[in-house]
């Protein structure tokens, strides 16, 4: 969306619409409601690129006809008002979550894009909404869309509905932003620098069901000299929080994040891939890790099996520790360069240009052959 805005397009970005309340037993219900209320209070703001960002007020319940009707009216009223103020008419409606399907047809949109970034009906950890209900919303969105983009290979390979208008829109990377790390000119953030080496680093979502906590426990016990650093939002407690060589840092801005990653000796993605939901992930951070030039060890995500020549992919806990050890012993620049070359051409600029071509064809009523965005 930043690329589209920089190209002169009028962009209104609507922050994520929840797929329902968290299960009460999770202890996350009240914090989530509180966060949403704070978000609503911000209403609309404008980014440096000129994007209007809005956090709409909606009812966080789905499944009843009354709630569906109320949310559609709330969303339509808020977004329509903003669109008129920004001089936007007959917009291209780009939705990225099934619960947004009810606004389709109510904004006088010229084109509908459905961006599928998760296996939505498999996410039973974050909300209490019926998976079957989410699946039906997902199918409605596919049927209504002019273009459907999938952000991971596994999602795309399993897609059957609307296949003729579906495309694999792979994740990309701000290469110049992350490759600065390899020049060794970026100062390491103090919060990282004061942690002894070797530093095993991760940034992104931190959830007890997402992070392989058994792996981290074993690593803490068997490699007490390694320091694990986790940077990002931690919405609830984890069992590994009190381990002596595991450090949690709060989220930092995208602009500052390379200064933190610059202090990592190895970048990791220690995800619990036993969960079906996680196995569909496409983890933008893996490409950002590669662009940094740092050694990368990840859990075996289907999305990155094709890049095994530049990634160390661990098949077990024992394998993960062995590969981190191997990464810590790496020397020379040949592997560093190979990692960066693997993602050098896969930029957001290239992705935005490819998507723009597809959108323009769709607006003209032309058809395109379903294929991948991958150019590098």
C-alpha cells in the first residue's frame, strides 16, 4: 500500500477487523477489548506516504444477523465518509480478512481484491468464532472478488475455488533497508548490545502457541551460553519468560529494527509448526533476515523449502541446535552474499508493479493466467 500511495494513488487503509472475541478462558478478552478501544480513539490518521489509516469501530461478535448488519452499517458509514473527504470515488476494495466480506457491494467499488494471508478457519487460538462460519465468509469473499491473491505457496496450492482468478503474491523485502546490516556501519541498539554474545535473535509476533517453547527450554538447558532475544508484541505470558538466557524486548519501529537485528549472531524462526495454522505461514521476517546477510535457522515451513540452499531448515529440536551451532561457526562472505542474492530482486517495488498490471487488466475486463509473483 505504501508503494501504491507513493505512485499517486489515494489509499485508505482500514486496520484489521477482528474475527471475533478471544475465548474468555484465555484471559485475553479484556486486554483485547481495551486495545481495540484505544485504537478506535485514534480514528483516522495520515502517514508520511499520504495513506489514510483508520481503526473502525465495530462490534467484535460475528455469527448473528443483527451483529453482521450492524457491523456492515458501521464500516460502510465510516469508510464512505472518509472516502468522500479524501475525494475518492468508485474505489478498488482490497480486503484481507473474511469478516470484511459484508462491505462488498456497499462502497460503489470498481474492483474487488481478496488477499488471503492465513488459513483463517484454522486459527482457533486467537478467537472463539466458529471455524465453519469463517470458512463460509472466506468462500463468499472468493466468489465476490475479481482478483484473489495468496501470500504463501501452501495456501495457493490448496486453493480450488476461484482458481482462474487466483495468484500467488509472494512476500517481499525492503532490500536496501535490511542489507545495511551487512555493511557493519549500523550502530547496534543498546538494548541488544548489553546482552552477551552469542545472540540468537527473533523479531515479530510472540505467542505461546506460535513459539516452540519446548525448543527454547532445551536450548536454554543444553546451551546456557547462548542468549535468545525475542523482540515484539507479547499479548500473554510464556513459560520461557524466566529462563536466565532468554530476553524479551518490547516492539520497536520498523525504521529502528535493523539496529536491533544488527546485534544478532544468528536469526531464527523457532515456530511450532505442529499447528495447522502455523504451517501455512509465509513469515516476511525470513526474507528480511536473508537480506541482512545474517545466518538464518528456521522451522520447516512449506513456504521456504524452495530456499533451502540459503536457509538452514531444522527438522527437529536436535537439528535446530546443531544448525545454530553450525551458523555460529560460519566464516567468510560467500554464504552471506548468497543469502542476499536470493532476495535481492524480490522487492516490494517489484511486487507492487506486478499487482498494478493485474489490477489494470482486471479494470479493463481482461483476463490473466494464474501464476506467481516470484521474480527473485
